[in-house]
């Protein structure tokens, strides 16, 4: 019976290259790690004082140990120095202060090196893997990711993302979130840190940019640069406001973001749960911008003080609570979105509270929320 043909043994270089593909590491990173490990092994087993360089042949996988010696006129330390006369025999044409390489590879170095360097190579591999992961997530900082919740530790969700684990702490979770072990979660990468056990990736679902990125993904005109997000203000789990502006006069910013019957913005709303979202039109006119930001309230007038960015907004008597919002939320978000300090008064309150001298009313006829009183019906 014919003997079985043995499988050809995998060379060291081939094995290392396969490992690089598996771990997504650049081959040269691993080769240098092996050379570093072998240098430690050589010094430990042969000559601690020798100044050596170890080269791993990238073609056949053989090791070569070279003793590095400086060329001097008079040798005082034979471990690291060599006379010019002796150096000339090894490297003709060398000069004083040159460094010559003398091969000193021990006969049994391969076996000893493989045993002694194994642990260090594994360590270098881990470091290289961590470096790859750190670089990957540093480049993805300020981006959205989707991962699986694999553990819950002290209220922190540990989210498996590719080959690493990210952390979603309680303060970065929306009050509306109700995730459990095994669920997939979408979040925003707020920070990537280097840690002793590898990169630490921190996530957020409350950050205003989580909402910004969700909208950017869903609206093609934003991706194409036709519509620009000018500002985002958010109180996660309750309400958020986004200001948008169109660079094309033929494209309506708010309508494009909403889509027909809200179809475009619906995936964003699904991700936010019951959190309310106002999409308003940005304006270079501060009064119009503030009026729009106070949506859904109607606005009678806006007066501003450019010096300290204060503004006084007058609303219909029956719209005051709507303009301020529950516990002041609508006014607070509008102020955060626009960067203006907003003082809201009803028409009745405004009559009894004269406007300060440093303020002047501005034209808000272009605001979407401008109040237009109904004409009184004449008597028959």
C-alpha cells in the first residue's frame, strides 16, 4: 500500500505571514517584534554585554546575529570596539567611527531562541493588535457604530464592536433606552483612550452629535453638501432641535429633511424613541433664527441687543406656556441652539414692561412661526 504523502511543513515566514493576515497586522510590525524578542533571548542565553543586532531573513526565515562594533584607533572595550586594522579585514574601506557587523550566530541559536522568545512574541503580537484597534477607532472617533451588548457591569453596557469592546456608561444612555443583554445598540464614539489592557472606546447615545450623525446618514442632501446642519441642541429622552440651511435656493431645507409625510426623518425618530424632534430653518437674521427656534410657538415680535446677545421675544397671550415649554425646556433648547439669551413675554406682559434702550426690534417676516392675527369679522 502506498505510503501517505506528508504535508509540506509551513515555513516560519509563511506562518508569520498567515498570522499577520489573521490578526490584520502589517508583516513588518511582526517581523520587527520577532527580531526584538530574539535579541532578548540571545542576550539572556549567550552574551548579555554584547551589542548585537538580529536579522530575520524575510525570504527563508533564517536568523542572523551580528555583533556591532565601532572602529577606533585604540581598543579600550573589545565588546563594542574594534581596531581599524581588524575592521579593514572585515569591511575594506571602513573609517574611524564607522560601525562594522560581525556575524556571531550560535549553532544552536534557533532552538533556544524559539523557546525563550515565544512569550515575548505573543506579547508583541498583543501590543500590535491593540495598536491596530486603537488606530482604527481613533480614525472613527465622532462616528456611529453598531454593536452587541455582551455584558453589563455596574450599569455600564459592554458593547462588542468588531474585535474590541466599547463602553456605554449610564450617563451616556438615554432615559428612554431599555436595552438588555444580547441586544444590538447604535451609539456615537465620543472618545478613544489607550489603556493597559488595550484601547478604551467610549460610546454615547445622549450626545448632540449622535443625533447629528443619525440625520446626516438619512438625508442625501446633507451627505451631498446641499443642506447643512447649522446647530443641534438636545436634552436626551425629552426633546431636541436641529437647525438646517440649504445652499441651493431650489431646495427647501426643512421639507427635504422631513420628506413626504415625514418618511425621511422617521428612521431617526425610531432610534430616538419618544424623544420629540423639531427641525427648524436657520437664518442669518438673528430675529428670524430665534423665532424659528422657539417652534412650535407663534411669535409676535423679536427685539435684540447685539452687544450682549440678549433678545426679547413677544408671543400671543395663549402661547406663552408653549413658547417656554415644560419646565422651560423649549426656551432653554432654543437659547442653546441659537446662542442668544432669550426673554419670553406675552403680549400683555410686554405692554407693562417697556423694552430696554439698548434693544431694537428686528424684521421677522421671514420666520416660519410668525404670528398672523386673524382679521376681525365686520358686523352685518
